[in-house]
């Protein structure tokens, strides 16, 4: 039986999608600002159960964060 996503799950997906779009748009903001946005999203949605699609999106965001944000923190 298929269950429709809850309102919270839909909001989370929208926030994650928005975060991904913002982080990958180099002309929208600096890398530092994008890292801060991802960190804020991570805090806001910590502990929320994700769907498979949301987990895949989160994994892509983690890869982007690892590449762009952790490198900047070392400088």
C-alpha cells in the first residue's frame, strides 16, 4: 500500500531541493554562503526520517559539501 508523504516530508524535500539548487549555483552565492546554508538545513532537519529519494538527494549534498566546504575550512 502506497502512503502519501506527510506535510513535513514534502517540506523537507522542498528544502533539500532548494538547498541543492542554491549550493550548485555558483553565481547565486559564494561557496562559503552555500556551505552555511547546507549546515543550517542539516540542523533544521536533523532526526527527520527521509524517503529513498530524499536520502539520495542528501547524499549528493553531502558529497558537494565534502568537496567544497571541508576544503575551505582547512584554509
